[in-house]
């Protein structure tokens, strides 16, 4: 049985090497030895809405190595098993913050302009200079004037420059400009995939053909081996066949190139058996795809301890193992009722600590405690995703090691709607590019950066009134303002995206990416157009690199 499986893997390896086949003759004739190819790199993003209770989310230490679980905050404790692979960038601001006096961004909507600008770093249009306007054309329909990061990377890395990311809407809820984050181009929202079955059906086309599936024991036996090792008897027979010296040289060049492209890991792991190991069973996929807008699919148990959200993570992990797409996005829904957590208020109003989506009023009982439940829930979902990625060996490390898996949130404190002191959690070094086991303050390097003021309102004994307009639960706008544009440059450079002569990411570029977006200064977004808008501080955060 193993021999049959190995032959199928060998044939799949042939397919993987086919891209290089036209160059084999020139390699052989020039005597050029194929260079070892690095393991595939992936950017896997998880996006959630409405920020967090920052005082329970951020570690007290903002700069330094993470040595033990006690160095993590209460909310982040589920990530303790992966502490040595974590990178927590601190002091970052995303662009286009909504304020009642238009001090740091456009005057459209506290969410439309924020999500539209988050990954695009572009203003939205049509623009309004009335922060309290209910004009539906601006408040609910404004879209960014450029593409988002996921599409920029996918386009730059694709052969034809037309690549798209793999975006999954966790819970299968449709997005609007108030919640959408992915844009293929200016004003062109990308819907992505709603149900796990939609994504899964595409992945099954990558599975190995044949009548015999690989068992866990078979998989363990071949994992990490070179393709030529698995078919050495067949190769020996081929090499004993009469052939010219030129053909022999080509065969040797092909063998070297095939092995240098990597081990059998990617092909061996892309099958139904491994999908089942990752929780992407046919039964789980079917159950998680039946959720409706009114059901709590995210916390409903599908199989054992796995809930609906976990099944989306299983499909994302399988997509990473199959190398189906270099950019994978798990986008959680807004305005969601987490009934399974014992919460009855939808998450948007809850983030305002009210029983409605207003900006001020009487505190909703237990609002802060419920928000911490939601934050912890998201952390467990991120931890499960990391567990899956770290369980799959790839080369000298794991799929997690060769990736950057990043949890982004729409804003910092959901009541203040502030964008400085952004909560960002990364795991995996992208093949050694990034530091691991660190929290890094890229703003001023201090180890005592503010955790914000999330518990200053609606916490027992402190306040019975919530006031989002004052931004009192946020972080002082004078600190934690390092532009997120630079972190996006880090991610693009780590992925192998190249820039033009000005450092702007472009297909076919030859320079490092140093410039991304309309501006890296949030005040440049105030009116939507600004003659002084520019990337004022180009480059990436060198502090995050593994040097």
C-alpha cells in the first residue's frame, strides 16, 4: 500500500516541478545546481470587530521577551502554549479615526471609515464632513479609494497579477461598508466565501487522486521525506534504462531540482485524511455550513469541543497546508449575539456598553464582563488556529513557523473607537523573518506603554454612565501612534512582495516595500483629500525583525 501511495505522491511531485521543467535544459547545459527553495510563506489573518477591553488584553510589559505565561495578560492566557512563537507589536495606530470634532480622520461613520481604511490605508468616498450625519450615501455606502492589503499581496505574488486572497466570512454573514475589510480595487468590495463548504470544495480539487487514502500511520511514515526517496526503486529502474549523457544530466538536474523544491510534506498533507485530522471532516463542514443569520453558529458545538468558528479555522489550516493561497483571511462578523456565551446583547451595542448603538447613555449591566468573555472567546479561536498550524510539520519547522498568523481588531477600545494602541497579535516568524517570543513597543521602545483606560467606565463601583464621545475609555491620543503602514510593509517584505523605485508594492518590482497607502498620518485623512498626504515615515519596523 505504501508503495502505491508513494507513487501517487511522486506523480504529484512531478506536477509541482512542472513549472520548472522548461528551464531544466538550460540548467543542465550550464551546470547550474538548483538552489534550495524555502518553505512556502503564508499570511493568515483573523479579523474581529469592536476592539477589546485593553486593560485585560495587553500585557503589562510592552517591550521585552515573553518568558512565561505570567507575562501574558488575563485575556491572552489561552495563547500560553505558543508563547515562544508569539510576537505582540505594541504602540501601533491604524488610519482614519472617527472623532466628534474630526480631529484624526474623516467625518463619515465610526465604523465605515475605520474598516474601509484599515487594510487599504486609503480614505473612503463619498466623504462627509458631518460626523453625526445620517445621510445613507456617506454613512453606510462610502468605500475606500484603493485595494486592501490582502489583494495587494495576492496580486503581486500571482503569476498574472490577478490573484485574489482566500477570504472566509466566519458565520456566513454578509458584509456591508460598515463591516467589510477586503477590497479588490477602489470601491470594489470582495465578498469572499460564506460557508466552509464553499472553501472546502475548492480544496478537494487539490487532493491526491487515487483509490487509496493515506492513513495517519502512512502519513507519519512519509512525512518530511524527499520525493525521490519515496520512489527510489522506480528511479533506479529508470536510470538503468539506455539514455544519452544529455538525458542523464537532465534527469540528475530534475532530481536535484525536485528535492530542492522541498520534502513531500505539502503533497502528502493535502488529502482527505489530513483534512479529517484537522477537523475538516465532511460531517463538520456540512454542519458548519447550515448556519443562518439568526443562529449562533460561532459558539454552537459542531463536534465534541469544536464549534462553528473552529470549523472555519480547520478549513483555513487545510488551505495553508495545501498551499492553496498565500493569503488566507478569517473575517468574524459584526453586530453578533454570542448566545452561547450567555450574552443577550449584540456585539456592536455591547461594545458601546449600552443596550443600543448610541454613543452615550446608562451603562448596560455586566457590559465590561461580557466584553471580556467575547475577547477571551476570540483568543481561544486564535489559539485553536495556531494549534492546527503548529501540528503540521513542514521542512525543519511547522506550517505555523513558515507563516505569519495575525489577529487584527477593528479598533482598540470599542467604546472610545480609538485607533491608537491597536491590539495586534502575531504568531509564527514567516520562516525566520520576524522575532518570536517578544512583545515589542515600536512607538517609543518603553516597557511601560499604557494599557488604555477601558475599565474607567461601566465597571462596578466606577461609573454608571457610558460616554463614547469623550473617548475616556481609550488611550491618550498622544501615545501609541506608530503607523500601521510600516507593519504592513513588514508583512509584504516577509512574503516576498517587491516595490517599485519608490518602494510602492507592485507586480514585478525589484526593491523592498517601504511605502503603502494614502498616508501614514491619520490627520491627513480628515477631509478625505489632503495636498500634504504622503508616507511621511517610509520603511518597515526593523524592531520586529529577527536580527
